[in-house]
C-alpha cells in the first residue's frame, strides 16, 4: 500500500478561537509551527516560542499575522525556570493574558540502553517533561488570576500537552523519550484532575508518525516510508496539519466537556496493526 493524500485542507473555521491568546512552545518547526499557524488561522493571537532558530520563528509570525491576528516570537528555553517565568510574564504584559497553552517543545536523543548517557536521559526529561511542567504551572497562574471570561471561552484556560503514541507504545532504543511521554500522560491527567474544578481543561494530543525533522530518517526515502506504513492502518504518514487540526479543536469550546483526555492522532498506529492478520 502506498501513502495516499495528506491532511485535509482548509478545514479550520476562521473565527473559532477569536479573541483568544495562545502560547505554543517549540513553534519554529514541525508540529509546533503548524499548530501555531493553525491557531492563528482560527483567529487566536499567538506567541511563537523558540529556543534556537529566530529566522524560522519570525517567518511563522509573519504567516500568522497575515490572517489579521497578532503574533510575536519569544525566545525561551522551556527547561529553564527563569526563562519560562519571564516568557509568560511578558506574554501577559504584551498580549493581556494567556487562554491556551500548547506545551509542545520536545526532542529526541536516541541511544541503545547501555549506550545512553545520563546527559541524553536528562536532556530529554528536562525538555519534554519538566518543560511542560514549568509552562503549565506558569500558564495556570494566569488562568487562575483571570478566571472565566464567558465572551472569550467557557473555560478559564486550556492546556494541551504534546505527547506521543509512545506514552503507550514501548520504544526500544528510545527509553528516555518513551519515559518522558509516559510522564506527560500522568502529569496531564493529574493536572486535569487538580484543575478541572477551576474550569481549566488539561488534555493531550498524542501524535503518531508525523513528517517532521525529528523522524526524517523514518519517512524521507520511499523504502523507509513503505516500512513505516506497515505500522499505520490509515495508509498515510501524518502531516503536521493533522496535529494542528486536533489542537485547534481541543482548544476550542467545541470540546468544552473534554477534560483529561489523550487524543491519539496517529492513523491507527495504536491499534496494534500487527494483529490485523496475526495473533
Ligand atoms: C516520535 C517520532 C516517531 C513517532 C512514531 C513520535 O513521538 O517523535 O520519531 O516517528 O513517534 O513512532
């Protein structure tokens, strides 16, 4: 089977998130970039966070502002507490508040287990898990300060944690990454439980194989793509747009009663496709 088609085009309603202010971490490439643009297309003002790659971040800002909303690029390392505090304070000063946090920034440092250094383990946990913790904590302080503004949203705030199918699927050679995403899953549910009474909705999106720089080796040649497709019942490798669509929907009031859920956006990767004919 070959990979046919891509994500549907032009499906984001232009006014779905009008008046809302969104912060997307790691928004200068891959899933974060598409998500920031998608939120802008839906009418939100967007802060495009990046840690390196200012030019790309500025290009994202330019594209978002073409939709007639505000955007700005903020540099901050999500694993650095002071920088996260400064970034969220700046956003409140310059944009007025934060309604939506997409805790997206993440990375891989792959190695076989006995070869994995403590630095590789630590780096992935610092960015993928601690980074989400810090950003969620600072955004939550602002949600609590402001409370619900019914004209803007039924919720006081929305946090969307970028997880992965590897919060569920063990992944040999990637113990740091899989552990970080397993941690994200439990952090998300615990925060959802703690914050729901304050009308803050915490959820996660768990992408499968999406074409981004993080996994280029897995899809960039026809042979690699063919092999990857064995794991994807829906028969195409995902686009960053697929994730943007899920985040926009989850962030909107269409999903107001969705609390503490992981939305898998994976073309069926978590359906154990090996069992379609085996077992
Ligand atoms: C990883 C990708 C991988 C995908 C499916 C993602 O979370 O970052 O490298 O292709 O999961 O295995």
